[in-house]
């Protein structure tokens, strides 16, 4: 049914819940798990409308720690897992997750209900909400 599950993690409090759901489903369905973390970046725009100063919400090393920590838990539970860190502009995170799912041939995406940014939720909607609306494959929201 679900041969490969893509787990999208942001390092928020929901990370452990997402990993737990992925472990349970992967064991029942015999699925492999692909972990992805999107290293977000943005550009700071001046009052004059000039942009160009990059803003990173975390370092690449911090993003790699999120992926490595998840892989450790998944593999310790007996689940076959691989992971990757990908780059994206903040507004492109849902699209990049969907692209990553397509690249690895995932049959499902598991994501947390709520991520790190309350401001983004108010302004443009959550990543999980956008995934539900845009993804061509099922999205399971864990919390």
C-alpha cells in the first residue's frame, strides 16, 4: 500500500510525534521512510524595497542534526530510512516537499500539524495546510 513514506520535519515540538507516527505506519505497512528537512532561507527587504540580505532561520548543520536525529530513531526501531536536507525559499517549502516526495517515489507524506512559525500561519497559511491542498499523494498530519 505505502511502499515509501516521505517524512517532512521542521525541528519543532511536533517532530517526535511525526517520527512516532512514521514508525508505526512503516512497521505495519512494511514501508521505507525518506526523511526530508527543508533548510529555509529568505531575503530581507529594506524599506526602500531593495532586497538582497540573506536570512537563514537555521544553519545547515542544525538542519542536518534534525535529519540525523530522525534517522537514528527510525533505524533504531527497525525501519529502513534515508534522509536529506534540501534548500528552499521560505514561501516554497510546501512545493519543495512535494518535489522531494516525487523524486523519491513516495506514496504518502507525513508532516506535523504545526511548525515553527506562528507568523507564517497567520499570514500565508501553514505548510501542512498547503501540502493537503497541493499534494498529488495523501498527506497525513500528525500531532
